[in-house]
C-alpha cells in the first residue's frame, strides 16, 4: 500500500530589521561593470591611435563629429595614409564628409552601435580598438568602454568592415563634397 504524505504546516517568523547585512550592491556608472576587462577610451587616446597609422586607417562609427579627431584623420590623409570611413547617416556626418571627402574614401548609410578603429591592419604593427559606444568620436568629453583587439580579432573585424563597407553602404564620397551611389567592390 502507498502511504499518503501529509505536508506539515509551520511558519517561521524571523525579524531581520536589526541584522547587519553586507553591501551586495555598489553604485557604478552604468548597468554593468567592465572595469576589470575593459578600459576607458577617450578622445585623446583615439587621436593618438589615429596618429600612429602609417599605411591604412579604417574607422566604422555612427557619427564622426569631434573636430579634433576629424583634424587628426585629415592630417594622416595628407601624409598619404589610405583612410576608409564607414559612417551612419550622411546628414549627421556632414562636417566630417565636407572636411574629409576627396582625402578619404567615405561611405555612409550603415547604422552602427559602438565604433571600430583599425590601424595598419596588414602589418606586424596592426592595432585594433573596439568601443562600446561612439561617444568619443562625437564629443571630446565623452569616454567609452573599449578593448584592444588581438591579431585574429583584427583580421575578423577587417573582414566584417569590408562586408559592411562594400555591400551595405548606400552612398560614397570619392571627390570633395560629391556624393554618388555606392558601387560594389571591384573584386566582388
């Protein structure tokens, strides 16, 4: 025979009002604490990274508005560095396009979260930086969490950049302030 199990009905009343509990939560800047794995990237660091480019510079971001960063990119372009900019909305990037078109290959129309900067990606001195937001590219006083990319991550990011740059953008700027519909990469 199967015996029936009867549940016990008990209540426990404990008053924790006078108990000292350790602090489980601490105040922080955002909803996640990346400080152990990521570093704060500000406009000054981005300018230094841009200024190290010798052969190529690839930047993907929603908006490039910070004047000092735009001037740093322009300076590198005038030194002969090949610069590729993948930006979001063309109207939001008018200043950057006006300043850099004709010096850099600029494509627009790809909405993005965060930002990617690749410097001399094919060399042994390759450097890659991935930002959680594009704020440092918009305003000098707005830092973002960022991480330095390893060699394999740089290669993977380069391939992703190329796909978005050549296939997903809708307008390009080859000559000063002259937009045209983007064309596919000549090698397909």
